[in-house]
C-alpha cells in the first residue's frame, strides 16, 4: 500500500458504550507542561516504568476503583465538559445505520500502525480521543447533577487550563448514563489516527484490554467545542493562477483590501493573498458540501501552476507569514459547521486532510488509561 495513501478507518458499531476504568492522573504541575509530552516519547517501553517511578514520588495518582469521569476544563474563555471512559471498539459496523463513531477525515495507515505500536509498548492510552455528539435532555440533567457536587479534583495546570474532575461510580447512575448513550452517534473531533490505532490493537488482541480505547465525549448541545478552520498556503502558485482556476470553473473573484477580504469570508467564500494583494473567490458550494471540499476537489486541480506544496495553518497570522509574492499564496478558509461535518460523515464521505480544528483541547496528562489495569475494568 502507498504509504501516503489516505483511507477511511473502520466504523465501530453501536450501541455507544463508555466503560468505567481506573484513571491515572499526573500531578497538576505536570499537566500542560511541555516536558510531559517528552515523557511519553522514545523509548516507549520505558514509559510505563517511568510512570511507576513518578507514582512512587507522588507525581502520578492512580484510582483504585474504576470510574466514569466527568472532566470539565476551561481555556481561552471557553468551558468544555465531557464524559471520559473506555470506549468499546470491539464491534465493527457492517451497515451505515449501525455506526456509533463517525470519522470525518481519512487516516494514513502507516501512522496508525505506528501509534498502535507505541501504545502497545507503553501499555497505555496516553490521552483520550475527543468525540462530540448531541446528547439527550435526560443525559444533560444527569451530567448537571454530577457537576453540582464538589469535584474529586480541581486545579489549574501549567498551561493555565482550569480543570474539575468528578469520578462517577454509583451503579444506578452509571446504568442510567449508559442507557442515554447507547443510541448516540459520536463524531470524531480530534484523534482520527489514535482511533484507528485502537482498532488495530483490538484486531491484534481481541477479547482483552484492547477491546476498549480511551475517549472523551462532549455534548455539543450543552458545552460545545469551537470549530475553527485550518488555513492553507500554496507554494508554487500565484494569485493569477487562482483567478484563472476560479474563472475556468465559473467562480467569480475580485480584488479587495485586506480588511474587506477577511470580512468577506463566509461558508461559500475564501480569501487569498500573496502578501501584497488580496482577492476573494465566490465558491459554488452545494448545500451538503464544505468550502474546503471545493478548494481541494475543484480549485486546486484547476490551477495552471502548482502547488508544489500545501501548508496547513491554525491561525491567520501563521498563514499570512507564509505568503510571498514570489512563491506562495495564503488561502484563508471559512470553518464548516459541526452539523455539516456530521452530515458529511453520516453520508460516508471524508473531508480533505486537516479540514477542521475543534478547540480547545484538554491538556495531556489529566486522564490516562493503563492497558495493564484492564482486569479491573468491566467486561
């Protein structure tokens, strides 16, 4: 298989299940610290032993009893609340109506294989994948009831994220939450390759710890994640090339000032600059498609020159820094709506690579799942 090929990961079958697990939590001053990420780096076989040493020094807390966790975190003025548990990935969907987890971007098989190898060597799911759904009114009431109680843990991490964590162990409450989740269909907001790695691990070792993978499920109807765009830079392409491509497709473009061009961004309009001149392009976007699909599916193939390379940028400033009238244009993209991304995923389509940016994401180290603690988890 071509190592650069992008494929659709398999679909997990419903019902959607989040199981309790005994959580590992880093000490607050370790959470959000850049050095924490390096602690999960090579040699991967040493990570579990490193965490044991940290635990002996009081730098890692391990819950003795499994729990489903409610994790609330606040960053940049946005507060997110989600259920963190061990997602059942043991069953594959054979029909669209059976799908419980919906990817909206493709994955590189080699990258997913590498992540699966890392998790197996570490014996850990080091961070939850991020899922979003629209929960039931009853689920919102149950979660609000949990959040009304004093949290088990409350702290501000090194990156200034504020965290509150509740451990849910009451059997009746767990059963009621499970009932409210079983018919949900969750969209992957972040972690497509880790999700695919979970499925590879499960296929290698079915019936054990790898039947589950760590996930955080956020209810978009109560504490929604912000969905922003990921902008592009096209090297080897000029604004004239972009104008020509748009004209050949019957999509009008016009020259504007920077302020006007940025203000004109919308669901069917993009802005582009070479660092000196600005244009906007009115895209012909069908109701069930996103602007980023039109860019990659129609405009880029119609360019008379290039691009030799496509860069991806999470901020406007980073995209503009790449613009150069001699070589590179920056393309500012509108963000699709979450509902549109969900419809695209349900329609069995994939968005182009790096099409969405769900924010804010939780810091690394708040909740970790040990694959070696699986014996303590329910089957």
